[in-house]
C-alpha cells in the first residue's frame, strides 16, 4: 500500500478546520462553489466526481485525489469507470499522471472496500 487514503482525508479535514475558522467567508464561498459545481445538471454527480478525480491526478494533488476518490466511491463509481478516468488523466498529464493514477486507483479501492464488504 502506498498511502492510507482514509487517513489522508481525516488528516486534511482536521487541518482545514483552523482555516475554516480563520477565513470563514472565503471557505464558505469555496464550499458554495464546490456545491454548485457538483450539482447534477447535464452531467450527473458521479460523472463530475470522475472529472474531478482525473483533474486531481493531472495536477498531482494527493488530498484532492483522496477526497474525490472517496466521493466517486460514494457516488457509485465502478473500478472500470475509475480506470477509464485514469486513462484520460494519463493522456492529459503524461508520465507524472501515470504515477498519480496508480495512487488514485489505490485510494478508490480503499474507499470502496468497506462498501463491497457490507
């Protein structure tokens, strides 16, 4: 295992609390932006999370990978959908994205494992 992605989301969620308190208006605005961007419209929420995960890989953001892999799992994404998303991310980000794609797949599998075990 490369990373404990569930710990990553816990750790970053905790680390963001002081930022939310110290920059409440900015963080509320960011939250509103996220909610508006992910609201189902022409694209459903799962597709939007897959896009966000692919972008997370292309820009090489570990916390983004963790949060969007978790959200994709919650939205019912399949392993096949994640792999296809990773293929597109690799295409857009070349070699470095291939390395992050492996990380994103691992993150998704860690988050979807509890659902599969239930």
